[in-house]
């Protein structure tokens, strides 16, 4: 099957199986349509195949029953199937590219580009809202946060409903949620856990966020687990990249504050010579950081959350 079944038939049902949009990829899917009409929510995970907290959360969503929801829930729990099997960091092994930089894709391109194009042209236009679940890959630690496309108020409302303490207004192109926004679908990308780890606490945290969004959309009745009441921070994110190869020694941990000009870390050689000192261009706090000792030129070192102007 290379296309999703019809998303709205007016009859309660569950359809599950494997999609082969590119001919060879067997992407698992579940389509759960409720007995009552309502919005269609798309949930994806495994864009990065080693972000296991998000994948396990999506797998558990497959157990939803039609009588529990209004509308339709579509779940693609592992988009980067080969990356999942090979414990790949970020990339799709078929072409060595990061799927979450390939959107809106190319029908004549490499595997990740064609998969992105399929999602943008065949899947996104059929849904009313989109959650792309992530979980901190094998080489990064993070504080929970939710990205939304900058300037999209409906997406910001979804991010607020999800309930993580930090919401990030994200710009740029190439990403799942920005491509969805371009075709009119409000979308968010929550990040929970890190270093590929997953456990009941982090999966429950992400699951609770999904349920709050479903409640916000009118797909499930309450009550749902309330988000922490510590207050919501809305930020943008500055991401410095490595200017050279070497060994990465971070000077800051996740959630620590940083000032403009403060040292964020150093890149050294094995003999201790400093190749580069990385200083912050922004004031804020550390949202995530590279935990790998090895670093290659051009790789993201960390993300600094800075207050959103206005």
C-alpha cells in the first residue's frame, strides 16, 4: 500500500499495516476513526530513528480505541525505519541525509527527499493538525520544549496546550512542522528526554502532552492530566555550529543561564590544544547540548533559548 486509506468514512474503525510510499520502505501506520465526527490529527515519530521516547509514545497511541475519540487519529510511529533499525543518529541510512532538513522534499530526489515530498503532498493536506514527536537523539541532552512555526498562532496554541514549560518559535525551512504550516496545517514538534533514553516518566510526560492537544482539539473528553503550573516561557533559539572537527568540551549544562560573550565550550585536539572557543552571542539558557565527545565541523553544538521579542 502506498497511500493511506480514506481518513473519514463516518464509521468507527481501526486500520493498521505498512505503507510503501517509495516502493521499498515499510512504514508502519495506524488509522483510528471515532464514532463521532471531529478533526483529523496526524502524529509522527521516528523522523530521527534513535529518539526512542517519542517512538514509544507513538507506539502506545496505536492502542487507542474508536469509542475513545471524536474524529480521526493517524499515527506513523517510525518514519525513518532503517535509521531505527541501525540506531542511526539523525540521518536516514539510505542517503545519509537528515529527513528533518529535507522538507518540502523532491519527488525525483534521494530517499529522504522523496519521503518528505510524500508527506507534504499526500498526507499533510488531509489532516487538521500535526504533532511531530521527538526525543533527544543519542548524542544530545535537553530540557523539555516544544517548537512551533514562528508566526502561526494556531500552532502556538497547540504548543501551549501540549504543556511543556518552554515553547520555541522556530523559523527556517526544511523542517516537518514548517512544511506543514506552509500547506495550512497547524503543527508542533515536542522534545522530551535525551540521549535516546526512554522510561515511564518521560513517555508519560509526552503522552500527557498528546492527550492535552487532543482535548484542546475536541477529540477526547476530559479530564486530562494538567500541565505544570510553573508558567510558560516563549523563546527563540540560537544554535551555534562547530567551526572545526575535534573533541567537544561543553562549559554549560542543560537549563543553565548564559550571558552574551560567556564561554559555552571548547573544541580541542587529543593533546589538549584548543582549536576553538565558542562564546554565546545571546543571553538566555541552554535548551539542549551535544553530549558527544566527538564533533565534526558544521554540527550543532547546543541551543540557547532567548526571550521572544514582543
